[in-house]
């Protein structure tokens, strides 16, 4: 079968129209390309590019063909940036909205400070890496162009952990975050802890200079504080806490939030996490931080108490999906930051829409739920001033953004 690719899907697959049958999905194909391959359901396998797109480039990483960690290394940086902004524009258009876009910002190569890797024992040793595209096979990635050098340097220690605490019948998940005290590692799927395994794991933490090791929910070794810097503050997040993937991406998101808010007296930070926005904003204004995870709230509160010369920070642990802040609780705030999970924050958005808060910085990692929530705010008197796409997941289909909404 020979097809012409019409567009790129949200998972990075090329999509070709096939009248009478439906769309055909072609991995690693770009719009405008003519592709030949073997039909397999709604997919084209063993695809061969007959006419390449001018936006096609040679993948910079030697692992690109085997590894599924990046979906768009075969596309030029200009194409990826334009496509990501177009995805947001399309989501807004679906809600009858348009917006001005500020310039897109992309994190550099080798900047990912946080990643979830897979590990498995093999006959010859241990494999650590990302899954191959559409497969359970783990791709070995010693020269990954995505991960920070500090994470790549942790691979020997991670391999030792898998060798000691894994098996050939089960795959381990290793969430690794680069901190000031060394890599903070959280492992799930490992062997059950006993006295011998605890001692072995503790020795490995010391030998490989990990800051902390959490094993299936239990912290088994703490060599140094897994501390992070947020503004002037030092934060020690709980194991598995949500953090921005790159320092450059976090800085870009923070700069956009500050630009959206402008000078304020008192703001509310909804879904505040461990204080990505709260702590830097508190250098210039009072902040009330609301987060559903008690451990993250505690980490934020401790960081705030130990950082001098901040404006007042108050914290609250609250499930904003079931119990959003109501309009009367929002009366004292002059601005709001809201950074919900991918599902968005429909209930909290409705109460924000009914509030009198003059300006909202809306942060999102899902263009579809962002557009839905923005429409609810606009329907209740807000104006969408601008949107900025922040690409901290380089070469992936993941999209993050910040938008400024003001009361008209």
C-alpha cells in the first residue's frame, strides 16, 4: 500500500486518509511524505519513505531507532515547535477560541533531571533504559541525548540495584531525580525486603553516592538530603513527588507565570506541589499554597519556614477535585496560579470563574483540558491574553503551556 501522510497525530504517528476504510497510522512519518508499507489493521508496518519531507532530519541520537523515549527525533526543531503550537491552536479552535502566542521555549539536549527508567536482569547482566517503541523490550541507552549527564552517570549504580534487587522474571521501574545530594531513586517491582537485601541496598547507596533510595514505598537508605533549589529556598521533596522535568523548563514556566501575574499583593497557588511557583513568588508577594498531597504540603511548609526574607506563605492540604476553593474563599486574592494534572481542574475552574480574581496564570500539560478550562473562564468574564508553549520534553509529543487570563 502507498499512502500520503496528511498530518501528525498526538502520539507522533503520521496519519494518512484512506477513503472508505478510515485513517492509516504510520510511525515515524511526517506530513507530506509518500510512504509504502504493509497494511496491518489501521497501521502501516515495514514502512519505507518514498518521498521524504523537507522537515525530515537524521535523528541526532544513535539510540533513536531502538528506543521509544523520543518520538520526534526524525523531525526538524522548527517543525516540532510549529506542530506543538498548532496542537494548542487546534485545541483552542475546538472550543471556539483563539489566542496570541508568545515565542516557544525548548529545553536543551541532555537536560532531563528526572526520568522513569525500566530495568531487568538478563542472562548476561542488567538492562537499564526506556522501552522500545510499542514494545516491552528495554532499549540500552548509554549515550542518551535526553538525560542529564548526572543521570547517565548514575547508570552503573542503577544496574547494581537491579542486579541485587531484581529478577529475570520481573521488570523494575526506577524513578530517578537529580538532586544536590545525588540521585534520588525510587524503585517499584523489586524483590521483597529482608535483612540481607536491606544491607546490600544500603551499601550500594553509599558506594554510588545516591542521596536516597525508596524501595516499593519504603525509604531504605538516606545518605544525603535529596535537596532541590526553588528560588531562594531549599526543598526536600518526598519520594516520587511531582517535579518539572528540566531546570530550564521550570525556569521558563516560572518566568511565564510571573509575567502573567505581574505585581501582586496576595496570590493563591492551586495544585502547588512542593512549591515550584509558591517559593519563588513569595520573594515578592504573599502566597497561599493548596495541594492535595500531605507529604508535598509538608515539604513546602518546611522549606518556607527555613527560608528567610520571604513574604508570608500559608499552606493547606486539600483535595481540589472534590473540594475546590469556593468563590468566597478566593475573595482576598489578587491573583491565582493553577497547575492541575493532565485531567485539568474542571471543578476548581468553575469556582475560579465565579470569583472576582483579576488575573489567572493557567499552567497545563494537556492542550485539550486547557482549552476546556479556558473556555469556562472566558464564558464567565475572563479574557485570554496570551499563551506560551514550554517544550521541556524535547523530541517528544508532550506539550506544556502557560496562559494569562484577566477579568475583562
